[in-house]
C-alpha cells in the first residue's frame, strides 16, 4: 500500500448532512485533498448501501483515491473496494480470501500484540485510537500516546491515528510515527468540508 494514501483518511458520517447529500460532502473532502475515503454506514439496508457505495466509488475513482468499506466485506467484494475491520468483525484471513490479494484491508487495534497479529496476517494498514476523546463512537476509550508510539514502532505497515482529531489538537500527534490521520466530524461537520480538508492537508506529514 502506498503510504501516501493514509495521510488524510476521511470517514463518512451522515449525522452532519444538514440537507446536503453524502456524495456532495465526499466530493468536497476529495477536492480538499483527502487521500482515502471510508464509507461507514450502520443503518442503511443492503440495497441502499450498495447503491451509495457505487456512487462514492465513482467519486473516489475520479480523484484516484482508494475507497474503503467499513465492516461490510460483502459490499466491498461486490464493488471491488477495500474494507476496514474491527476486532469484532470478520477475521482478516477470511476477508482476504474473499477480496483477493490486491484489496486494501485495514484493521483496528489498540495493543502491540494485536498490531503484530494484524501485520502477520497481511493487513495493509492499522487504525489505532481513539487518540483523543470522541463522541463519534460512544464506546471508544482514549488510547495513551505511549501506546500509539509503541504500535507505530512495532510494525512496518502504515498506522493511521483515529478518534477526536481536530485542527486544534492534531499537532500533538507529530512525532508519534503515524502515517496519517482518520478524521470524521472535523471534516463532515465543518461548514465547508473542502476547506477543512485543505486545512488538514496544509499541515503536511504527521510522522516527523
């Protein structure tokens, strides 16, 4: 996986549509410089999810940015997208069999042991957090900075920090070794998701 894809990882959330369409918001963050997009849906039926995934996939293809589907391996397989797996989702090895060797597969982990396991099983990147307090996932516990650093140093694949990241606190992640940041509310709740993405991208790499 090209590590540059991980720099600004936009994860969708329809809580902040405010009359706009999800596709229009995704286009804005892509125009602002998002390097990867994860489509995260918890309430849509399969047919609606599939239709939306195809629409977002066309947008991502236009900007030459990878599309990742959260949790749903079946949808990812149908459209030829990557997938992000939590610890309670389908196992990585099974997902790899279904999606093939070229699909991007990311795994959430909170410990060095889980990071080693995911890397050994062929994960392309790791999602690690929550690095700051977050309201997006009510059950997310804040991860100590020391653990984030340990995970970054323990693996060779890209580590993406996630959870509560804003323009005001992102500088605190410099020096941890991360390849990039995954951002939800700071992009999609912004009056201009395009401007928010541009502001994050203007900060440059985070693994200095």
